[in-house]
C-alpha cells in the first residue's frame, strides 16, 4: 500500500483503478485484461503527476520532503557506496542510532559517509529517534571527521532531520556545544566535504553537518532554520498558518539556490524521489563523483579557503577574498561595485545636486 499526500487524491484514485484493471478476475470470473485502458490510465497518471508536482507550493514541498516512502540515508548508503564499514560510538557516552557513519568506496576512492536516518517503519523510527541526533551523535561525527581529515579522506553527508533532539537528557549532555563543535569541525576540514539534503534539513541539527564546500539539495527537499509549523506558532500563534510561514521562509531548493545558500539542485523523478528511488540514487552518485573530482587539484589550503569564502559571501554580491597584501593573513572584504557607486554619490551629493541644476538650466536656455 502506497502512502499518498492530501494533494494526491486524484492520483490515488487513478492508481487504484489501474490495480483493478490488472486483476484477471472480474465479477463474472476470469476476464481479459484491458491493456489499452491500463496504458491510457497510466498516461493520465503521468500527466497528472507532472502537472501537480510542477506547481507545488512551499508547504506541499515540505510534505513531500517528509514523505514516509521517501528514500532515506540508509538506502543511499547501501545503493551508492561499496564496502561500507559502519563505525559507532563517540568514546564519551554511547552510540546514537539516528546517525549512520562509516567509511566506504565511491568511484574506487575512500570516503567518510555520514547519514541522518529517520527510519522506514514505526519500530525503526523509534530506534532512530526520527532522525533527531543527540550530543553523542554529533561527537561521533566529529571523531570520524577528524579521522578522515588526518588521512586525507573526503566527507559525504546525507542530511534528513527535523532538528537536533531537544530532550532534557540531550541538553544535560551538552547539545548546544556538540552542535557548535560539529559546525566548527566541518568548517575547519582541509579535505572536501559535500552535503546532500535528501529530505528535511531542519535547524542546527542540519547545519551541524551541512557546513560544507558543496551543499546540494534534492528538488523537493527543504532546508530552514525552523519548521513552518514552529515559525507559524511563534509569529502568529497559529500552527495552521504553516503555508504562509513556508512561503515567507524561502525554504525550497529553488529559493535557496537563487540566494546562493546552496550550490546545486538534483532533479527528482516525476512525482518525487519516492516514486523511483533507483533513478535518484544514480543521480546523487553522479553528483557526488562530479563534485569530488572538482576538488582533486585543490590544495588543502585552497579547499579550506573555498569553504570559508563560500559562507562569508552569502548575502553579499562578492563577499570576501584572499588579501593581496603579503603582510595580511586571511580574507578581506570586497565591496560590490554598485555599493561603491551609491556610497560615492551619497558622499558627493551636493556636487551632483548643483551639477544637476546647472545642466537643467542649460537645457532650458537652449530650448527657449
């Protein structure tokens, strides 16, 4: 039995109709299967899926990102990587099963794989804590990222979480510090790290592992500082205004790419990644290999500077670049050209006002 979202009612009815048409037993016993009608209905489903999924609003995309059948991190790890070796424990408290981590091979090269896992059914979701990591999970990732950095092994992260676990036990064991340390570790790596947001990228629980050289999103995934329901509850004291909140938050892949917060969007099959997981796995694999090859000729310092500059330039036209002054160490801010022009005009506004009046008077005298 497939799981359907609220806006997929017509698609559900058509797919149920196909199942009935495929059944060889009718009301009068064995009947002939009408293959032509099945094909016509399937074409109608494809057209309806294409129409529906090309016009999703931000809230509907959030629902797709949370879809029960959507491929999870464990699926991608098993499908994309070879010889995956699971590693556990933070060496301080215990094991956090909401995050899968270990080393594997892709394109015959070793990589560290980190995947936030929500689980596929009720039992595994409870075991995985619905993808909400505890401090020991972040400390495990930090331990393995440092190990990968030491041996010059790239880091691949699959992001899929509503946020870090907010329970009292997690707070007592230093949840905020664990997230901050994970961000610091991700940013300080001298090996390339790539993050793929495969479903829901929520709050600090996501950014802790998504502070990467390349941040990639699946077409129908979302990435935000808070859930739409949480935002609506804070701003309007009304969780039912989730649609308005989702639209205002700009949490979709298209919006985030336009703002320069992410680097790439991986297109999903018609109807979402859950309708053809194999295709989306192949596309994710291709993207990972392509982006890893981009960094092959980078030095450690260049990889580090690439990541730093990427985040410093978010919200700016040009952002920061390496200083050309040998005495200066680090980055300098490059003022955008438009901002320079505005500043110059404001500083010399009296001159330009007087020149404007003179020019106007000259034109009037010539005309009359």
